């Protein structure tokens, strides 16, 4: 009996010790795995922080590659997007009345929701015609109609040219870049909220300022392209060709006026002649009297000599 009890106790002790050893090993394995997971998590977070703070690490590269993929996918859909074309027109026309033509053009521009960018004029003297230049911005949907109206309202169209520049691909690329920059900006703002060290805050703020500057540049370029595409630019060179009839031509065309003028000119000539003779005789009267007396004396002397010779 004693031996059996002793063996049973030994077996129980050995079994309990085995169970305790197995449980301790499982706990150690679970703790090591959790520790390893925590280490991996910390390493990943540290790598992300370093990549963001550096601004040129793996995170930036992934953003660039993502933007390139977005750009390529969007460029493939350019045909599905409303195309953005910048239209420009140059006109050179002749008109009979410069001021009237300019007023008509300005009214047409205002009626179509456009505006005048530049307007200048030179000339305008009696001997020369008036010339000038006018630049207007017209909504694209009414652009060709406006050009046609200007040509129809002129006396003659000397030059007319229309050109267009397709900027759709550039605009789509800018949209893709702006989208990626917005993502980077949002990520930097989140890291700035989580940063605790002053050095990290300064580094992230510098990167954020750089990204926001790029966003402003892209937005400005997009606004410029939108404005140029929505409003076409029309430059109009205006030359006045006002044919006037001189006073001589008018007299030739009016016989009665010509007759009256000729009559008055004849009277003026006679009056001028009589006036000249009167002035001549009155002004030279003393000389004429002396010359007359001398002439009479010579005449009587010659007459007496002839009588004496006859006798």
C-alpha cells in the first residue's frame, strides 16, 4: 500500500509539472508574438514619420507615382471631358464712320456679356482718317457670331484670322496634380497634429508650406486656362475711309452756285481795276498835270513851226 501511494504521488507531481511547463511555454510564445507585433508597428510608424518629415522619402515617391497613374488614367479620358480651347481672332476692317463703328462694337460686346480689354485711337484731323484698335473678350459660345457681325457691319474686311489652342490635356494634368497635392497636404496636417517634438513640427511645417505653394501655383494656372477658354479674345483694327467732296468739286456739281461765284469774281475784278486806276490818277495828279502842260507846250511849238515853214 505504501509503495502504490508513493508512486501515485510521484506520477501526479510529474503530470502537474508537465502541465505547468506547457502553459508557461504557451504564455511566453504569445507574449513574444505580441511584442514582435508591437515592434513591427512601431517600426512602421517610425518609417512613416521619417518619410513624411524628410519630404523626399518613400511616401513622396508613392505620391508621385500615384499622381502619374492618375494623370495617365485621366489623359486616357480626355475625349470624355469637355475640351478647353483658347480661341483668338484678329480682324482688320474699314468703316465709313469710326465713332459709330466703335459704339456699335461696344454695344455688341456688352449685349453678349463680354467686356473691352483695350481701346485706343489716333488721327482724326480734317486731312487724315481716324484709325484705332479695340480688344474685346467674348464668351466662347457667342464668339463666331460676334466676329461675323463685326465683319458684316464694316465697309470692307481687309484681314480676318481665327486660331485655337487646345489646352485640355494640360488642364487634366493640372487637376491630377492638384488632387495628389491635396492628399499630401491633408496627410501633413494630420502628422502636424500628432507631432510632439519642436523639430518635427518645424520640418512638417516647412513641407506643408512648400506643398501649399505648389497648390496655389496649380490653382492659378487652372484659373487662367479656364478664363482664356471661357472667353475668347478678339482684336479689331479699325480704319476709317470717309470719302469727302472738296469745295471745288461741290461748285462743279452746282451750276447756279458756280455762276454766282463767277459773277461776283468779275465784279470784284472790275471794281479792283477801277479802284487801281482811280488811285493811280489821283495819286499821280501833280505829275500828270506837269506832263500835260509840257506836252501842250511842245504841241503848240511844233504847230507854229509847221505854219512858219508853210508861209
